[in-house]
């Protein structure tokens, strides 16, 4: 099994990383397997995850995924480089499961605005909505094993949502253990 977390920036993907880790999966590095990220003014401190991977990842997508397997990494997240990486994950993993994050668009775009002050409103909205569209297409597809999770449901510590996550990733944890990762202030992605 390999779990891939996808969603637009500031949609709760980093919180989902914390929750999936609590379920017992190894992310290795959570930074996207990509060299091309949009230049943002600052990055959220929640994205500064510790890496258990040593050394630089290979440049070739197939080699990177092979490296994940050798390092016993069974989860990762993709936000910005979705179209580049998604086909490689689908082709490489037989049991690929995707947690697709969704957030209220107005709140998501407002949150991205804090990181992209130099962008005009149209560029910011297009950037966020394109990534939301990609994630929604995966969530709607019958071709993939997906779990659609609304950021707002996580913030509400909804037991049914947390239980569905544990079941989806064959987690070895409890709902109460997951709730400890959901802290005040996350609605602003602080």
C-alpha cells in the first residue's frame, strides 16, 4: 500500500500528513518529489517536516519511486506538481490510495494570499482553483481508491471522518490520538 495525499495548497494536506503518520505510515520526506514549486513569499511552518530520507533524491521519477520503496516510504503528498508526478505513482504502485483534501475555496484562496503577496488576485485564484480542480477530478474518478476529506470536517474533529481515515490507511491508532494533532489556529493554517 502507498498513500498519496493530494489537494490544493493550504487545504489541510500538512495536517493530513500528521494524521497519516499517526496511523503508522512512513512519509520519509514530505516535500514534493519535484524541483518546480511556485515562488512564494514564505512557507508555512507546518510544512517544515523532518525527513527520514538520507541524501539527495534521484532526478528520474522512476528512480525516485524506487528509492521510496527501498527506504520503506509508504506515503507522500503532492500539491503543486500533481500532473508531473501522478502518472508515475499510478503506474508504480499496485495498491495506491489517495487522500484528497478539499477546502472551502474562499478560505483556501485567502490563506494562499498570505504566502503570495506579490501575486495579483486573478493569478492567486487561478493557481489555487487549478489545483483544486485536479484533486476533485481524482476524487470523482472511479479508477482510483480515494478518500475525500474536507478540511473543515477535520477541524471539527469529526469522529466519523477520523475513523474513515484510520480504516482507509489500515491505521494502527485511535480517533483520540488523531484529535491531538488538530489544534486551535489550524483554520488559518498557522
